[in-house]
């Protein structure tokens, strides 16, 4: 009964609802590149894999009737926990999100929970709620941790952050009901890939300049050796008879690594960036084996 009441409260059908969309702001989010990505999706997708899910902009845009199943993965364990909670316990999450306050004092109290044993005592729902709260009220929607894995994003000072977007969370929960969620390295999906599957890969990008800092996603930076390992993984996908699309920067290394595949140059408007001077149109690459 409680479930039914909640469902009526939060039903996406109540409003002019646009369908599920990312429930976190994510650096490198692909929402504004979606038209370029969508027009290049393969016509056949058996299972859809997204091993660097982040905010999941591409997955949320999929027409599920075109596929058999979806498998997602991310290295960030707090993010993977959030997806699990949205999938399995969305109403408890929506309720917990209501307790948060958009003040600097409260923000830093919640942020510092991962600096003590208190963090281990949080339930998965509380961890997910903390994650959304910090993401919506922290500076620029960044996810950044120090070498000890402790969040160190400053308070964002937003006037009216949308912390509790229940309608969207419920729509995302329905979408995720049969989605397999994994947490770990991108090679986690290796043994699941077969003929006619499709893998969309959106890794941390190769920096365009030596000063760009792209190590902030996880405790472990995604360095040049990782980019080579990722290319080898793409070769593996190709050998399996599956299709892949990979996003990356237009750094010379990417042209070299993916020589022999189809390299599409697209213009992206990079909105989340630490420096205002770093905003604007920038060339990025979409690489496909089909
Ligand atoms: C560019 S973001 C993905 C953005 C996403 N496509 C979106 O639209 O929001 C890259 C993601 O890769 C994850 N990641 C970093 N290293 C990884 C690894 N070795 N294996 C899997 N995921 C990793 C990060 O946690 C981050 O969420």
C-alpha cells in the first residue's frame, strides 16, 4: 500500500514529463553530444554495454524496445551504489533526500562523513542520498576525492538546487529495473560480450594539453597505459563480432591508437569546466568499428 501511495505521489505521468535523464551532474556528461551519438548508433543492438556509465546520458536516451538487455559499469563505488539504490529503493531515497539543507555548514558536515568511521555505518540509501546531495550542491557538480578517497569538492553556493527530483528518480528506477549494474574496471564486462552486442565507451579523456588535469575521477588516474589497454579492449570487442563506439578527445594519441577504425570529428560544447576560459566549442572524437 505504501508503495502504491508513493507511486501516486511521484508518478512521472502527473507532469509534462520528458522521460528519464541523468540524476547526477557529471564531468564529461554527454547530453549535448547526444544528437551526434544517436545518429551513429548501430541499427542492431542485442545487449547494450556502457562500462564507463558516469551520469549515463546515452543510456537514458535509448529506446529499450530496440534492445534485449543493458549492462552498465563504473569504477566509482559510490556512483554504482547510487544506481543500485535508484533501481531497488527509490522511494526510500526520495524520502531521505528531503532532509538535506542547502547551507555551507550543513554541506561540510555531510561532506566530512567519509573522513570517519561514520561512513561505514551509513546504509546504502543514506550513501546514495549523500552522493546526490553533494553532487547537486557542490561546486560545478564535480566529483573529486583526495588521495585517501575523501570528497574535497567545495560548497557550490547555488540559490535553488534541485536536490529532490522525485519524478525523474522514479522514471529512472523503472528504466533500471532490468539493468545489470557492475562496479569496477571496464574489463568487468569482457566475458559477457557477444556477436551483435553494442558497447558505448566514454572513458576519462586524454588531456589535450599537458596542464589539463584528468586524474580527478577516481583515486586512480586514467593514464596513457590505461588508454592503450582500452584500445586493446576495443580490438577484443571487434574480434567478438560486436560493435563499439568510443568517445575521446582529439589528442594526437587517439588518432594513432585508433588508426584503422572510423574516426568521426564532432564539435562539443564543454559546459562543466574548472576554468571559465576553458569553456566553448571543442573538437572531440567518436570512434566506431562499423
Ligand atoms: C567521461 S566519464 C563518463 C561520462 C558519462 N558518459 C556521462 O554522460 O555522464 C568517465 C567515467 O569513467 C569512470 N572510470 C574511470 N576509470 C575507470 C575504469 N578503469 N573502469 C571503469 N570506469 C572508470 C569514472 O568514474 C567516470 O564515471
